[in-house]
């Protein structure tokens, strides 16, 4: 299974509009972070977890020509705003795109993209088929996704385990019974927003401690703010088996 980090930034991305901090003006490409999303290629199928405002740019960059499904973690705009772009795959692949979402995300999609569900179908609108995510594992083609319930302050968010890989974004609390689903991982992806305490995200230190508690062989941090620091500097502070992800990074699991 191949994982490509389409974006590793926060809701504003990095650089932030009009910001002139050292990170936002950095010339290092690893300090340029689009909104958080990953591309998964497994057994001939292609999936995306979350389609934020940068979705078009991200898929142009990866030259993606096929998409089987979009799987959503939660309904915040930086994770759903780019859904309209799946219409390109309706045309290219001659089929609807499966969209997996829990009830909260489905309600947001129906609200934000009401035209998709209109009785009068305007030419060129996205064609999707909605599937409900509960707390039960589900299979798309031959790939099994196990949902993990995490909390983004008071908002329920879905993390996902696929084989020995797990993706956890936008969280600051995971109950013990859900942590059990994150044991014995080869690769864990975990949000690590900044150093200072945050109401709804793990801090840098909290993410390090959680990674060590879960015991993943390798951990990559994502959903990174400009407040954390430059990629090159922060990387020097991390344990050997933890590193910062960056846009375009591809790993095999």
C-alpha cells in the first residue's frame, strides 16, 4: 500500500495569508503545507481521506487519474470544501465516486453541496454515492477500513486504520478503548499542531507522548501549524522513529 501526503497543514495552510513569520517566508518546500489529506493506493484502487480547499491543486500535483472513493474524517470546511472536484473523475472514469461519511458529515455535505442532490440535475455537477460510516469496519473494493472514534474538542472525528497503517487528524483526545485499535501499527499518522496548548488538537509534546504510548514502529506528524517552527529545525528535536510529514511525501506500508 502506498500513501501520499497531499497536504500536511492546518485549516489556513502554510504560509498563512499576509503572515511574515520565519516559517511562512521560508524557501524550504517542506514548509509549504496545503490542507491535510492523504492519497491511498492499494491493490489497484485509489482512495482519498478528506478533500479540502486545495483538492484540485493536490491531485494535479500527483497526476491522479483514477479515484474510487473519498472517505471523510469530519465536516470542517478544510476537510470537505473540495468535494466538487470529484466531477473530473466522473468524466474520466465514467462512474460515480463513492463517498463515505458519518451522519454529521453527510448532513454538512447535503447542506454545503445542495446542488448535487437537487431533483433538477444541472449538467456537470458531481455524481456521488453516499455510504454511511458507523463504528463498524467497512470494505471498499478489497481494502478494509476500521473507523476509530476520536475527539476534536467536543466534535466527534473519525480516524481510520487500514491494515497496519492508521491516520489520525484533528484530535486532542482518544478514549482507551479506541486506543486499543491503534496498537501494533507499522505506521501511525498523527496531528501535532503546535507547541502551545490547544483546545482541539494534540500539541507537539502530546503527540510525541501518544506515539510512544501506542508503540507504532514509525510515526509521521501532520496538520502542522506555522507556529510549530521550520521543518528542518523541528526535525532535529524528534525521536528516531518519529518525523514530520510534508506535502508530497510518499511512503510504502
